[in-house]
C-alpha cells in the first residue's frame, strides 16, 4: 500500500547523462554475477546484456510453442547414421565488431567456432603456435602463457553438463564447416549449443591478445558478432551498447542501449517510477503488482522459467536415508504458504522437478506425494526426537529471491512436527570450500537450479545423477543407478517424444525416492515503459534488443 502514496517523482541515484540516452533506451538491472563472457559465470546479468546482444551462437531456440532449435551462425547441420558425428555449416559474411581495441582482418569462419568450443573444453593445446603459423617469426613465449591462463578459467555451465566427456573432437573441415565428433550418441548437444553460454568468440582477437600477454581482455573487452557492440563501460555503473551497423542479421531500430547497473532493488523501482528506466529487468516479487497498477505507463512481459528452488536431503547422512522419513518431512512443509509469501504471484508451487517451460514437460506426471499433510507428518515425526542440521545459501537467486525467509518458514513448519532444526547460513564460496574439505555435515540444504537450455538433460543430470554425486551441483549427493540408466537411454534416441517419456520416468524415480523436495518454479518477468514496443521474453527469459522499438515522441 505504501507505493500507492508515493509521488510521481522520487529520489533516486544520479541520472545517466543525456548524451548517452539520445535515440536510446535504458535497461535497468543489477551487477550481480556480471561478466562480459557468459561462459565463465553461473547465472546473472550477463545473459541479457551479453549473450543475446553482443555475441551470437550457432543455434537459437524458436520463440514459439515449438521451442525448436533453429540456425543462427549455423545455416544447417547433418548427423551421421551412427549419430556420433555432426557436421555444421556456417553462415558466410558474418563480421566481427570493429572497436577501439580491435580491428578484425577477416569474417567469422570455422576457426572461430573450433576455438570457442575447444576453449570451454580446455583443449587449447591442439592449436598451432604463432611460430608454426609463421615459421620465420621469432618464438613468442607469451603464447604458452596464454594457454596456461586460459586453462585456469572455469566454465560452470559446461562443467555441470560434463561437456568435456561428451565431445571427442572438434575440427574444421573447411573454412565454413565444422565437425563435432561425439564419444557416444547424444541428443542434447544441439540444445547445449543453443544455450545462453555457447557464444562464439574471435580466434583472431584471442591470438592478438596472447601475443601481448593480455589474454584476460578476451573476457573483459568483448568482441562478438552480435547486433550491438560495447561503446562505454563504467564498472558497476553502466554500459553503453552501440548498434552494430555491419550486423549480418536484422538491423536494430534503436541506436543506443544503456545498461544501468548502478541501483539497488529499491533504487531500480524508484528509477522506473521516475521514468529513468525504460525496462526494469526481473523486479522483486513484491514490486510487480504495485508497478502494474499504473496501467497507463507500465506493462509486463513474462515467461515460465527453466528453474527450480528445492530443499535437498544429504544422502551421505544416515539420519535422512529413510525415504519414509524424507516423505514425512516433505508433508510437514507448507509449500503453498511459502510460495504465496515469498513469490506472491510470480511463481507456482512445483509438483515436478522438470519445469513446465521445458519441451519434456508435456508428459510431466505431477506428484502430490509432497502435499502439505501436517497430521500425517506429526504422526511419523513427533516421537522421533529428530535434530537436523539445515544449511542455507544466503545468496539471492532467480529461483529464490529470499532464501533466509524461506528457511525460517521451513524451520517453523518442521518445529510444529517436533523436529529440532539447527540453522547455518553461508555463501556459495564457503559451501564449496566445506564440500572440498569433507565438512558438509548438513542433513538439509536449501538450493535450486537455473538451466541454460530447455533440454531436460541439462536440468536433471547436474543436480541428481551419479556422475555429479558429491559435486557442488548435486548437493543431495544422490546416486540412483536406474535414474542414470534411463537418462542415458534418452540421449541415444533422436525422437523427442521418446526422450520426453524417458525423462519423465527418471523424474518419477527421484520423486518417489525424495532426495529433494521441489518448492517453486519462478516466472521470468520484465516491467517496461509503454513507450517501448515489441517487448517479449524468449523461452529462457532473455530479451532481444533488435526487436525493440520506441514510440515517437518519447524522451
């Protein structure tokens, strides 16, 4: 109710200079987990600011009900009869960005694709050194430094899907054809190549930087092939994107895009109401209804998110190894109350593990085994004298905007069932240290997952497979061989219907064994000033600035 009494003009952070907003649009977001190379981060601002604007990928996902893979930098592909070799044909005439720090001498070709994929695979040793390319050139020891530094990079998304074990070799067949050889048939590969993390970099730019012992710049001053390029960047304040007039695809209507990174949650709300933002990315759950009451100025775009918040049991702890006990704990938790008080109308209670935004959700067999049944929970738990260590990652995430409040609500529900809960609050970096040192003595842990593609394999496998058991993604430490067998079978067929059925079978194993309790799947939402037209979110919650237009007569 407080927001209804606010005046039209509020106090906010200093305005972005007018010279940066002429013929432009201001996109307000946050600087958390920001990186100019989305390959190197888990989730965050990078997905909208970088992947969909500065870079391109080989494939994209159709923004319709089919959610099918469509070519982008690729023009098409063929798969061998044994389904272990993929030939990808590349688009010709795709120019890299010309900037103050790099002038390309050639268009994109197969070398750039091979370089980009091998980089996330950690296989840069296969590249020729400069002296091999130019025999008369004096040996440059900096190239070895380049390799050494590059190997130190971590690629969380590709690590989580075990990308390295999937791909045997990546090579250039010709300047405009790339061959990917797989260790085994894997129907998820193209989805991963369409993920938000599979951007294509410039090999020529990397070689130039390595010669100058400045390879770190590859990830901090980006060069891509996208519709926009970097013009200015003021750390944690703003980024100005300038329309790329040599872009190979559809030309953007808006010349300047200013990414405002400067404001806190309330600060972004103030800026939006002051009309200092044209688009407010992923507002707080409690802000959406208040903003949308002003139907004259504001609109909203939303899409079901490929995410899940959950409460996981640590299967390495004997206390919680009884599935009947785990089911009773689930029945003690009022998930409807949690979703209502934390997410308002921006999420729904999750009765499956695979989110409904995935193409595999058409066969989701919704499980109501976790329905709130306090009497049944009390009957089983009340006399057990049970004490559980409950760890809570305090970092706010897309799938959980307030983990501390959620944890307190869960503790309250469990206390009503006679369970004593000992809380421990920590950040992800501390959790990873404790996991590596074997000090993970929790029984319960609040976590979640945000996928980078719509393929269910990249959702289920990282958080529940035997391969990721005792890894930082599978915080339940669950290993169930039958689950892995069905998951592997799903990769061996190219029929999506068959795959979807297999993933639902795998999901049912997890729902029956209860290694985790699904809590909520969150919608991805953006609020926009109605002077901005054509605002639409992709199936992964990103926005394409190329589609946007500004009404005449706007600021």
